[in-house]
């Protein structure tokens, strides 16, 4: 799962608050079979977007957050898109949007459409959060519009994995290498796949990235923009580049930040992820040991974590939070670590949380892990996990799925080469192997004929390592690569250098010189 920092299922309450602002049809499973997408079918006409003022619901929830003093107004929107683009005039599903506007706009250019990653993260939530943090120079020229992609949050959410199963999946052994450990993880994976197949049947294939890219073009039309201006983080770079491949002449400006490697198959992608998180942990450890006040984990943070995992494996660690009955297993600990590596701002919480867990209180680690997977304090979950799996597997080429015995061999190999994250990355390859859904593999993307596209990569990104951005920029014929020498996942708008380059591109369509690198 690849999410933009600060947008990791962090504001489910916002969506609960605004969900009643528009009228929705029942979010039952679509019954139509997904489009094969082998050739573009006839294009449907865009449905109108119905907007409702939801400022009164959102403003109290963002009050006190940095940026909340901005003169922003929020609207909630609803529109309909075809369930299947093979039947463009057939049954439809609802799409939910949030639009943020800054008072005093001048020389408005249009809408800036946003996707925060995942797949499975709420773009509506992202629009609320990013309205508080994006440079005002951009907000003075654009409405910021986030939408929940099909299958996500308030847009016909995929909901087929029970909350208690999600808890068991998160708590499971994070470094499964033995036959018994892998059997247990595979059993949980199969249980989730069976439940979703029973709930949705063939409709699971409906939630592909290719279909969502077609939805985006209808949203562009509904917003009244002749061409698309888009900001995509992480998985959002896959969505944006797919749009550019399908509709190259409709691209105005695409910022693709923290690019997912378009050339890596699922095995290479999983291994790159394991290697990236190992490097990310090493960066966190080096930072911790250099603190003037001293590192709470001592001089060997990796050794500290290994000892803590052994401690939790022998006796799961309780939490001091009132009413909490869960105890932290090694799976919870590793989820918390993975969540914190997305952003350097979470490193202090991780260090303190690991130290507290060693002393018997896992409260801070549960906070990180729960935020990562969208678990609320009442024990319910958003549909982030369901949507992430459904979209990921709908996009996978079934011819590239690995056999169980090959995955077991990789777990043993990667467990040695990437000690913290390798075995878990290998085991994750089983997810789509047993997922029963029609597939719409992502197209090869060169976006021939598109206007210049800006790809942004981060040399210290543990989630989508820099080679992915390099490959995407090379594959897209009109792309230019901007590199940031920083840590954490994504780059914009974290530094003046990055912000200046991206702002100039979004507003004036001025691309940075090839090879431009921004310092830390």
C-alpha cells in the first residue's frame, strides 16, 4: 500500500461528517462485468456534478489544524459514472467529491484534481487536508478537487473483509519464513479472498485503475475543464500516467510525485519495496542515534527492534489506553514501523513508541498502526484494506502471478536479504494469486502526444524508491524528472525548491530543466 504522508486514512471522521451532504444511491455491489479495456469503447457523456455546501460540516473538524486560518470554503459533490465502459449507457455508480476554494481567487485557471495514493485512499479526504497545506499561490489559481475513486470510501465502497479478520491480518506474523508461519498467513489471505468473491463475484473486476482513469475524464468534463490538471501521489502516479496514455490530448499538466515504477512486475515491485523500507529504517536509525538528547533505542535501533519483536512474540504487549483490550504482536509493531517510515515527522513518535513498548506500553504503536490501516477507536475500519486489494488485483496481469511454492522460496531468500521487511513482502505476493476477479492489466504507458508531464522523485523514498520515478520519466515521452534529495515518501510541497518548480509548472506550464535536483 502506497499513501501520501498525512493522508494515511487519517481523517475518516471528516468523511463521516460530510457523507450526508449529498444523496447517494445504495452502495451495493455492481452487477455488471468489468470492461476488458482492450480498445476504447464509445465515450459516454459526462453526468452533471451536483454540489452541496458542506462548509459547516468540515470547518469545525479542521479548526485548530495548521492552515485552518485560511479563508477556505468546501463543497461536496456527487455524480454518476458507468459501472462498465463496455456498456457506457448502462448502469451507473456514484462518485463522491470535495471541492475546496480559497477566497480571493484571481485569474482562475480551472480545477486541480487530486489523488493521494493507496490505492484505496480517499481523495475527498485528501482535498480537505491539502487545502490546508498546498501553496496559496496554487490555490489562488485553482479549485482543489478530490474524489473518492470507484470502490473507495464514499464512492460505492468495496466492503467484504470483516473488521475482526483485518485485526487478525495486521496481528499476523510479519516475517513469515517457516512452513507453519507461511501457512497461517496464506490461510488469512485465502479467507479474505473467499469472502470477497462470495460477496461480489465477477464485479470485483469493476474497480480497476483503467476504469477509474476513464472516470477522471468524465469528472474533468463535469468540472468544465477543457484539459486535465492533476496532482497524483504514489499510486496516484499510476492513475495519472494511465489517464495520459488513454487521453494524451486532454492533458494540461500532470504532477506525478513519488512514482510507482511502471516497468517492474509484481515480484520486482515487492522486492524494491522491501529494499526501500530497509533503507528507510536505516535512515531512521541513523537519525535517532545522532540525536543530541540520545536515541531512546540506544546505539543499535535495529537490534532493539529485533529484541522487541522477540519480546512481543513471546508475550504480546498491552496498551495503557483506557478501554484497549488488544495487545501488540510483532505484526502490530512492524505495521507501526512501516507507517512511520512514510514521513520523517513520525520518526520521534516511532522512537518513543518502540521504547515505551519495551517497557510494557504499546499505546503509541497502536496509534501508528491503526492510522495506517484506517482503524477507528471503536474498532471499525474504513474500507482502505478492501479497496487496496480489490484495485491492486484488478490491475494485475494473471499471467504474472507466482505459484505458492515460488512465494515460499522468495520468503526464505528475502528474509535473509531484507531482514525486517523481506519475508512479509514475499508473502504479500500471495494476495492476488488467490483473488478471484477479472483483470484489466495496466496499459504500457508512453503518453505519446501529451503535453509535458512533471515526474517528481525522492532519493530517500522508502515506499516508491527513486528508480521508479526515473523509469516513469523515461517511459513517458513528454516527461521531465525533478529529484529531491530528501527522506520520506513524496516531495511536494516539502521544500521551497520543490514547491517553486511544481508551482511554476502547474500555473505557467513551465517545466524545470532536465536533471534538476533540489537539496534536502
